[in-house]
C-alpha cells in the first residue's frame, strides 16, 4: 500500500521539514524512505552534514515508519550512532518497524550518504514511537 500521499500531507503541514528540504521516496506499511539533497546550508564548519540534520532525518524516518502502523504518533525516545561523516550529494534515511503493539512501535533507521549512486552508511538510529494520546495539553 503506497502511503506517499498521506506522508506528503504531513510533510506539507510541517514548516521545519519543508525548511530542511526532506522528501519522501517510499512510504508503505512498516517502512519509510526519506531523502535530502545536501546543500551548503546543511553542512557544519568541516564541510560535513551537520549532526542535527542527520538526526532530524532519522527522527522523521523512525516516526513515519511507526506512524504507518499506529497512525497519529509522537517520538517517545530515540538514539543515534554517527558512524562516519555525512558527505555526498544526498542523504537517504530508511526507517522500518521492528515490532509494534497497539500503542507503541520500536523502529530502526539507517542513514546513508550517496555519491555517484554509491551509498555509504553514516548513521544508525533506533527509537520507540508512541500513539499520540487523544487529549494532550496544548493540542
């Protein structure tokens, strides 16, 4: 089942996601692939993609994957390991559900830098995605 229209509506409603430049490449039950064309604005002082940008992409891929099975969700917790500097033409984040119940999903995400079609892993993340409570303060 192609969930791209559903995911695109979410991205379109998130000013921060639009500002960063995240795009959806694939989105289906239990899986999400997001891409980001690397621009100068995404880099830190050494010319690598800033860790905050890589982290944002990981968080979004984890949450989209979890949301595909739980619907309206929030990130409960997550962790990221940076494995090598992010350099290249674009980043690709692939999030997938490892296991889920009615209210939570444990998801993982690998983030790759792509240069001339070759992917190199730059980070790995894992997180718990939770179904959003129906009543939240401020919502």
